[in-house]
C-alpha cells in the first residue's frame, strides 16, 4: 500500500547506511577503484559519483525526498530558486522560442524574462490575469513554454491550474508553475496536469529561513534536459544545505497546517479593521478567487496581504511600528515577516506595471509564521495604530 504523505516526507530519500539520518557527503570529488569503474560511470551504469557539481549522495537523497513531496518522477535541486528558474528555462528553450508569462509574477522571474533572456533570442509575452483565465487564446505559434504562479505574488489571486495545463498540453507547450507560495502540502500541480513545478526551497520547503535553494520537479523527459543544463551552468545545491533542506521537509506538513491556521486567523482579524482597506487571503470568502482556490488547494497558505488606508506613507509608518513581526523580505519561515512589495519584490516597477499586477503602493505583504496567532495579531493591530 502506498504510504501517506507525511510518512513519505519523513522516510523518503533516507536510509542506505546504518545512520538514521542521511550523512552529509562534504566532498567535491569521488574516488574510483579502477579505470574500468570510471568507464562504467561514463556508461551510466552503477550508482557511483564523479564530481559534486554533477551529483552528490546527500543531494540525491534530498532530491528523492522532494520528489516524494510532489509525487514526481524526480526532482533537481539548485543553489537558489532563481538558479532553478534560469536553468530550467535555458535547458528547455532555444533562440526564437517565446514564453507566455503572467504579468504578475515574482520580480526576479519577471526581470529574467524581460531583461535578460532576450539577449539569447528568447522573448516573453506577459499576459494579464484575464488572459490567464482563457489560456487557449494567448498561446501563439512560437510559444514553447507557459510560466505562471497560483496563488500569484503578492495579490494571492489564483488561476485555473487544470485549465492552463490542458490548454498547454493540447498545443504541445510546456506548462510551468512557480508553486512557492502554496507548497506541495496545499497544492499538487503535477497531479493537476502541469508539466513542471518550480519552487524556491528557501521558503516553506526548508521553512527556517536559513537555506537558499531551489527545486524543479517534473516527469523524466523534461528533467533530462534541465539536468544537462545544470551540469553546464553549475547551479546545483551544496551537500550541507541539501541536508538542512531534508530536515526541514520532514516537518513540512505540520508546519504548513499551522501556517494555514495562523494566516486565516490574521486575515479574519484584520478584515474590517478601520485602517485596512482590503485583506487579500484566498481562504476568505471575500477573496475573488476563493471558490477556485477551494477547488484546487487543500489549504490556503501562510501569506496574507493588506492595503493600508493612506497609501505608501501609511504602509511605511505601519511597517516601521512593527515589534514582533520582522521587517524582512522573503517568506515561509517560522518567524512572521513583513515586506512592502513596492520596495522589494516589485521594486522598480512602473505605475503601469504595478497596476497590471494589481498591486497598490500601500500594500503590506505578510508571511505569517508559527508564533502564537494572538501575538501576531496584537503586533499588527498596534502597528496600524
Ligand atoms: C514566488 C517566488 N519565486 C521565486 C523566488 C526566487 O527564489 P530564491 O530567492 O530562492 O532565488 C522567490 C523569492 O522570493 C519567490 O518569492
């Protein structure tokens, strides 16, 4: 009988030696007993390693655990989420290819597609949320890859994952989701038909804000060219953070359950607060995508956004008043964090780009941690004044 999700996350990738936990193979290179053994390695036979940039036992074990989280054929680990994103794009695309991408994506992804990849002849057409609702219409002749997020950073709007995956499959386009905000506990994109799931493992997967890493999961056919690109570009994760990531993954289900509950408590407490004009949380019935989120997610995640009455100046004042919630970018760790999208993930975006992404200048983005929810709420209420 297939083991349950929690069991697979604890035991997946572990074992193979007398140690209960996976040892850290802190080595750059591996010793062969003979020339014939090197030949066997070159032929892809056996389970030997050559060089850590190509693969390392601790990293392979961590990849097996991540693959369990997404119920995927396999997983690849990288030194950051952006290393995962850039390697997968360069591994799957060539000059002349077009990417279709939701306009409201993580700023690093946006700038990679907008400013950097055109140098190599890979262009991107950014499409609106309305377009994402009718993906069949936006796939063009040259479209090779469709990149999207759901929930979207930072508005937490959701798009119909099954529909995008089906539209892409019908046209032979690779669908890729950035599943960082949801985590595999709340959303299983590969089971909804998406070809590739990418995540910044610096967030919920590791969960303690002390590892920078990225993950790609997919079927074997798509993983092969991405792995080949990783060997050339060199963005593989080091063994030590791979070990830390494995440890974090063992508690992912219990952490996410608490992130979900705490975020819901914060969202409910602040909805209707006189200094808050809007709360964005897909778990609230007032969220425009609540029904869709309920259909494709099993929990609503730990991210909550607010529009503070009075715009950017008021949001900056509230931010400065925080005492418990840390003024820090990033998300997905045990400590609650707050950032202002206009100063971080959407830094440098024009008013037009902000409007296209549905982001207001007075928006505060909260990554709700695992503290007592009453303490988090009390801090936010005092900061709002
Ligand atoms: C949604 C999302 N995707 C990707 C990334 C990039 O990940 P990393 O910072 O690990 O490179 C981030 C980082 O904040 C993110 O929030």
